[in-house]
């Protein structure tokens, strides 16, 4: 049942999702994400306000540009629906009030990071660093006594993954983990504190192994040199830990051992 406190972020979510789509499309290309008019991706026509109503405009136009009638990419309504899923997921996990809004901020930011990293193999500093600061701000707001521990966890997560990436580069002669991954784990530490970091790392490893295994079973060319974005794995693990807590640690450990034993 949707209460008034949950209904507000759900109603807002499609509009947020529309802007998240702008970030996903423009940030990797270094284009402005604010104060720039939206245009049709096919003909370049400037879109009017009536063409920018989340979900509604797509349905009213039957999925085609008003000017050139070219199909509108499903990406646009897809990201808007995905944004709706964030407050719904947080509400189903029992979040409400300030924690619900904090979870929406986290989930919407992670959604953009996942999409960009999956398509471009990068995690922009313009998102990871503010996410880290936001995690500390939310901690100071909701649980101020835990701020020092969360700040330490942010530094630990960042430096640990950064060091692991440097070690991998020296041993293998190529990059295995990007600096964006380290910053995202630092942000995770800021949001969930030191108790959540082991669970997040293990669960992210499970997800990464599962993605590689699925690709291998699908007869894709998967080897030790195949680039698989780790950001989506970290983001999914962070979101799960924020919603459900660190008891996922045991499940992640057992699954990780199972996947490792069965993967060639």
C-alpha cells in the first residue's frame, strides 16, 4: 500500500528519471547537462515542453518524434520506469521518511553510474565524488554518532581498491580495476559504514562472476582479458546492502565459492 510519504517520491520519480537520462546521454560525451534544450536524436529538432512529459509524451506520440516521426529510443521510457523502481524498492524494504528520500538519492545516482559504466566502462567523478559526500551528509543527518566510522570506511574502501588496482597492474601489466571503482567503493563506505564493506565486496564479486559465467554459457568470447565493468556489480551490492543490511555477507561468501569452483 502506497502511503502519502511513499507516493511523493514515486510521483516525482519519472521526472527524475527524465533527467537521469540526460546525464547518461551527455556526461560521457562531456556535453552540458543543465540549461541545454532537449532535441530529437534523429532530426535535431528542439523538443517543446509538451514533448517532455515523462512517459506521457511517449504514449501520446505513439513512440515517434513529432517533427520527423522517427522512433523514440526505448531508453527514454526505460530509464523513467527504472527511476520509479527505486522508491518502490526502498519502500518495500521498509524505508520511510528521511531514510526513504536518502535511499532514493542513492538509488537514482547508482542507476546512472550503472548505465554509464556498462556502456562506456567509466564512472564519472562528477557522480562518484558527490555520492561519497552525500553519504557522509546522510550519515551526519540520520546517525551522527556514526559519522567518524563512516568517514574511515570511505577512506578504507577507496584506498583498498585503489591499492588492489595498482597491484593488479604491476602483476599483470594491464588495468584490472579503474580508479572510478575505488571511488565508488569509497562512496559505499560513506553510506553503509565499515560493517557493510566486506559484504559489498563479496556480493559484487559474486555478481561479476555470474555475469562472466552467463557470457561464457552464451558462447561469448570470455577470457581473463575480457573487460567486464565492475561498477554495476559494486552498485548492485551497495543498493542491496543499503536496503537489507550486511547479513548478505554469508550468502555472498558461499555463492562466491560455488561460482569460483565451477568457472573455467
